[in-house]
């Protein structure tokens, strides 16, 4: 006959393998035999939250916490259940208890950041996520949420004209997510708006390299190259934007203008002849600018 410890180990293996029904049955059997078995109460509570029974899970974890109030992981998992129930203030309080017991608990800093985000305090959430990553740089949930919050805050700041704070957010997001074309594009816009046009060229090139049919990035790359007097390269980028969408008036008109600057009037005339009445070329603007379907 299996011991309680052997049964618990097997139940946890089933739980981690996603075999929730079997794990639940085994946790329940353990509690039938030993109603105050701490780990079974704790893990069954976690499982209940994972299967949409947060209130029941909270009852179980509260029993576990009463049996061992000095266990930071129990308080952290209690916070997750409370957050799933929309009880953000209580969730943060449980995170505080976990962190009081273990200040270097990176997952608890992450969970607390999630709760602060749920309460609408992204400023504090970002600080908590940074702290989590200083403790555990590879912690994926903290990294992904920090990317998302830095990206979004950077976008909003850029749109409201807060260029320097936007740069701080978008540089951080780009460091964490160097393969994200949207972040590279927004960073290019912020750099351009700050007058750092040579640096904006690098960011826009990154965006186009990651997503070759990224129309707005290719167009803004052409504008930025023209801004640093690299007209042949600007024409190449604007031609790329025009080929992505030949009906895009800004790309067509700006390409024609750049061709004229280089003395390639015949090519510019051909574009103008095929065009509707032209409008002044657009300048780089904040926003994601991704093509439809991206």
C-alpha cells in the first residue's frame, strides 16, 4: 500500500502533467485518509482554481495557510486564486505576506505586479516586474508582462507627445523583445520625434527586416533616410513601401518627390501620371501602423 508521501508525489506528477481529473481524485483520497494533509490541501486548492472553482480552491488554501502561515508559496498561490476571482486588493495583500516571508520571491513580485495592473496601477506594476527580473532574469511571465506594459505605456506616451518618457519605455521593451517589429517601429517613431534620425533609421530597418511587408515601417524608413540626406537609400525604402501597396498615396507621392531630388524626373513623372491628385507627403506618426492581418 502506498504511503501518503508516495501518493502525494504521484498526484503532483499527474497535476503537473495536466491530468487534472486523476490528480484531483488522488488528492481527495489523501485528504480522506488525512484531512489536514498540508500539501494535499494546498495543491488541490491550486488545481481547483485551474479548473474554474476558485472559491472552493480558496477554502482549501486558507486551511493550508492556517496550518502553515509561514509558507510563502501558499500565500502566493492564494493571491493567484484571489486574482482569478477579481479580488485584486486581497490578492496583493497575499503577495505582500509572501514577500514579507521571502523578499527574493520573484514569482510573488510578478503576481503582485499582476494585481497592481488589475487595479489600474501600471506604474507600480512595471516597477515590481523590474524587481522580479533583477531577481530571476529568465522568469518568462514577468518578462512577457513587462514587455506588454512597457510597449503599451510607450505607445500612449508617444501619442500624447511625451517623447522622452516614451523613449525610455520603448527602449526597454526593445531590449526585452528584439524580434518584435511593432516595438521596433514605435521606437523608430520616438527616436525620429526626438530628433535622433540616424538612430531611427536603425529601428525602422529592424522593423522591416522582421516583417518585410510592414508598409508603415518601410515608408518611415524612407522618410528617416531622407532626413539624414541618404537619398538613394531613401528612394529604395520608399520604392519598397510603394511595392507593398501601389495604391498608398503617401508612399507614391513621397517616392516621386525623392526621385525628383535625385534628378530622376522621368520615373517621377510616370508615378505622377498614374496617380490621383497628390497630397503633401506624410511624416512619421505614432501608432502601430501594421498592415491589415498582421
